[in-house]
C-alpha cells in the first residue's frame, strides 16, 4: 500500500473553473452545467514564453498553480509528475500539416513545443522548480499511471510532489480518430507527512474490482470522454470530505483503489 | 537506493542488432551514420538508420500496432534471446507483478505524417486504416510490448524528450522498491520520422556531416534510431562477478529554457550529484562517463562544465553518438546497454568522428578505445524542456 497526504487540489474543465466550484458540484451542492473550458493566460510565464504556449500548457500550468497555492507551498520546492494521454493536439496537427506539404517548413517553436514534456518544462521555467520532473503517457490510463508514479515517488523518495494530469482536444482530422471533446486537468500536491494544509490521507493499491462511475450522466460522460477526468470519482470522494474507498479505471482489467481518509 | 540487477539486456541501433554486433562495432570504432536517404526526406544530414526495419512483421494478432516504431521494438526483442528471457521471467514471477516502463519521444508518429498525405480530398479525413492509439499515441510502444509479452503489471511510457529512456530506470526502481512489482521491463524505442528530422533542422541543430561530439568544429547532431531493453530485478544473494547492477539514478530540471541547456550545466551537475548520492559513491569511483555528448556547440559546452565541476578533468569520458547517432528517446536505454557492455568487457569506447577535441572543453574526452577494468560507469541523458537524468551502473564483483 502506498500512502500520502493531499495538500492542495487544482481542477479546470468544462464548466469547472477551479477546485472550489468542482467540489461544490461533486458533493451535490449545485447542479453541474457544462460549458467550454476557459483556459487562463499563463501569467506565470515571461511574456516571450507566454506567446509560445498552446492550450495544453495553459491548462497544465493553471491546475498546477491552483493546487500548489491551495497547498500553500512554494512550487519550486516540489518534484513533479505530469501525465497526459496526448499532449498538444493543435501543435501536432500544425506540424503534420506542414510536413505533408512539399515545402515542409517546420516552425522551430512548434517543434520545441511538440515534446510531451513541454508543460513540465514551462512549469519548471515559470516557477524555478529544479527537482525531478517525470512526464508520462498511458493513453486512457494516464491519470492512474501518474498517480502510481507520484505515490511511489512520495513513498520511496520521501519528498513532496505535484501530480498534474491533463488532456486537451485534437482538431480535425485527428479528432475523428481520437475524439477528446474539450480540455480537462487536475492537480494534486502530495506530501509524505500530514501538515496544516492536508485535506486527506490517501492509500493506493492495485485492484481488480469494477471501477466507480459518476451517477450524473453528464459527469459520467465527462469521465469517459477525457482521460484525465477518469479521476472524477476520486475528486468526488475528496469533495465529500468523508472517509471511503474509490476504485479508478486503469489498464484493461487492472484498477487502482484509493482509500480516502479526510484530515479534520 | 537498493541496487537492481540487469537480469538481461539488449540493444539494436545502426551499429548492430544485438549485443555482439554492437560490441564489435564499438571495438572497431565503426560508425553507423550514413547520408540521409530516409523516406522522402530532403535534408543534407547524416542519420543512424537501422537496416531491415521495413521488412520486420509484427504478429498478426497485433497488426493494429504495425508501424516503424513497433517494428523496431519487435526487431530488438528478437536479439540476444531477450524475448525468451522475459517470457521465462513471466512464468517465474506473477505476470501482474512485472511492470513495463518504456521511453520514447515520437513513438509511431511517422504513421500520422504519412496519413496526412493521404487525407480525403473532399472531407480532409485521415485514411480509415490509420490507427491512432496503436501507432501515434506515445503509449503505443509500451502497449505493444505488454501485449506481445503478456505482461500484466503497471505499464507506462516516459516521454521526457531525449532523457526519456534514462528516466524509465528511475520509475521502475521506485516501483520495485515500493513493492508494487517484482521485475520491470525497461527500455527505449525511438524511430526515424519527419518531425524530428525536419524539426531539428529547423532549429539548426542537425549537422550536415556525421556528428562530432566535443570536436572544436562540432556543428550539430546526427539523428539515429534504436530500441534497447533491460529486465530489472532485485538481485539474488549470489551474483556472478560480471553481473551488471543499476546503482544510482539522479534526476533534475534546468528551469532555464525549452530547447537550450543551462550554459553552465547546473541542472546536469545536480543530476550527476544525485546519481552519486543514491549510489553512495564518490566521484573518484566512476571509471568512465558515457556522455550525453550530442555534438551541438551548446550541449557539449554545458555538459563539459557540469562534468568537470563534479569529476574534475581526469575521468575518461566519451560520447557514443558519433557511432550511433542521437537516438533521442531511446538514447538513455541504448547508452545504458553500452555502459553495461563496457563494464562486462573492461572496455571504454573512444568517441568516433571527433578529430580535434575542443580545447576549451575541460572534460577528459577519449577518442581511442581503452582496455582496462571498469567497475562503475555514469551515463548522462538530457532533454528539451531542461530535463536531466544520470544513471550509474556497476559490476557485481
């Protein structure tokens, strides 16, 4: 079993502007009304870098910043795990389109931004975070892959860490092959010890029970359509501030079970 | 950290299919770099292309995975009895407790590049045969390997540009140490594609000649492709003296620039220091350094600063990228295997293509092969986004 304390949470998604709003929706306080995800300008970055960033960077930085602010930690002191099923779909489309033309004029900025670790790189530049940063992909299982990596880092290396899971849409023609409808991201600050900002203790194990679903069909459709949103049952458990166990979808028949114990 | 055993390892690159050919090429200081004739690419550069990838076939039941990247993975699996070793391990351990950790930067994006040339003239749609998840998606190569080898443990792709397949050793190490798994297939697979060939060209980072790491006239990288794997386990009580152990892993971020390393190599220095710390070794214990050594003016200068600041100017060091090319997301794993070959054979590969070492670089760069016992090797891998990883390998005895 892997254990850690959740110190701060960040969320941004369709109709979900931040963790506070998301928690109210997930605990049943208000009805979920989806709307296009609004991505803020990454003011954390110097203007020259800001201009170069696409939607995926804006999304990842926004949730990472919210989680670290809520945890009341200096982001420069956190190691990080970034996990995404795809990366910057618009940038990828522009590159593939340029390469399909005879001239093959590839923009150097687009190429630099095409690396899967671009959001992690911009985060580190923006905050001065110099500790280890890992960037993962496990297709639809990317959230749990990130969670497992993050929990093992906290358990084995004993430091505090920022987990950021995020996905944005591809434009056509890739969209038809990978129909992610919009942007969704979630970030958790995980610490090995309890501190005054701790929201809950989580214990994570590999499991094979059926995964939890969302009872609200619109939230369930969000969970299923954007890989990063596979974490919604865990966010719901955290939002309710009740002890309980939640099972998340992972690979094939594998599941990740998370036991949540609120810090009161 | 607790050392881990490299139960088995293999590498396939332009200098050889499998360990024997790779070692032979290193001994002969033979480079696999050739003038670029890949696909329809029209760039004046040299590349490290693995011969015969196009004729490899993936098993029929996994045909959706068919692409250059997974063919390269399949070709590499077949060398050195590696596939059988993993299958034996899978019958020895619980399949659910063997993890898969693969580094790649571009996976099978070549499929998408080709598909974009065949878009429907009216609707713009990609051809029906295009398989996004099994070829384009970064995870495709790890998914291919876990299905090919029937491994059921945690599986993930690490995609941190050119440090990807060094960092997989760190992820696997943590998961084994946390007790989630008993063994791990680690490795890197990256194959030639237009995105990287034209992309590095657009940044003016690829050389028109075979790359010359640490040379006074170095002017860029030569892109290569490779697949390299290792099976990691906890070591048993009885080890052979030439068993190879993973002893240290150090990771850091530059927090400096997306596509340029820190000029003084501060991030690289912290990665090397962290690797030494986790291995519990002094810098003097390292006999040979396999440099990241890409051959760009800025990388080699930055790395040289970093290496000298940790090790001083006397530790023999070289880059094997003059032989293999820069295999990007596969470089960490390929050079881990080269480090293992060096340890097992008491051998330090001299850097090829470098004729006049840059006198302003203070690292002790070796151009000729050396033959003497090697107990500990440090291998560096750095990537875009300012991500750094150093690995330390050693002999069991």
